[in-house]
C-alpha cells in the first residue's frame, strides 16, 4: 500500500488552522476546502487520460480528457467537508455516499446510508474521509467499494493515525492513501492526537 504525505507549505498552514481549537467554523470549513483541494490534486495525479484534438485561436493541437468519469465517495458526515473541493477540481465526477456513524463505546462504524453505483470496475474512485483514526470506517467503506468492483481506490485523508494506516495495510486491499499528516496515535477514546478534534462537529456543529 502506498502512503503519500503531502509536503507543502500551504498544506502545513491550512492544517495548522484546522488543528487550532480557536479557529471559528467558517474558517475551519474554508481551510478544509483548501487542504482538500491540495490533497485531491495529488490523489488524482495518476488518472488516465485520452488524447483529444483541440483548436486554439492559432492552431490545431492535442489536448486531454479523463479516460473515465471518477467517482468521489465522501464518508458522511465529515467527508462532506471535502466534497466541494472534489467538485471544483473534477466537475464531471459522480458523487456517491456512504453514511457511517461511530459507536462511541465500541468505536466500530455502523452504516446508515449506502448510495453507491452498482458497478465501479474501470472507474477511478476517491474515498474522502478527513480523519483516518482506527481505520474502521474507511475499511468498511473500502470493502463495500471493492464488492462493487472498485480497485486502486485512493483514500484522501487529512489527518491519519498510524493505527489507521496499519489497519488499511493489513487489509491487503489495493489502495493508496494521500494524507496531510500521520499523527502520533489514538487516545483512549480513539481520537487522533494531536489531531484536530471531531471533524464533523467542527464542520457542522455537535449534534
Ligand atoms: N474522527 C474525528 O473526527 N476525529 C478523530 O480524532 C477521530 C475520528
């Protein structure tokens, strides 16, 4: 499994804003959008393209279009904060949704929504999950995507824990992780330390 940690000064600045507990919600959303843009840009680096003719005001030349329509899958709720960046970069992408809630006692994900195309073979798939903590939610989502034929899924995460990376690695699934940081680890309630807190609450408010 390939893990790419984005090494860029603008990413570091946006991540600092996200970590700061005093960052207001509006700025948190905006920093997440900026950082998601950088991460998705990196995550889509290997997308196959096909050559297309294009006529400039001066000449005919060859351009490119994506070979297949990507599918972007935000893991609800917090993954929604990364979706506008995916829409902006890949306007033709299809959005699919996986709703997972974390059981606060077992820390295991429970599913409340699966709205995903039946056949994902031959489609590039990006899984948007800002916090790769235990890896439980991501793994659940990845197994669902694999069952529908997805391969080479790129997990786009903002903050990852070594435990989450190890869980994905142990799954043996054909995936790549693009993240802004791999933090120290999980605390006793499976939050990432130093992390940024509960990404869903900071984006949308505690429910
Ligand atoms: N989910 C979050 O939002 N934050 C964490 O630290 C772990 C899981």
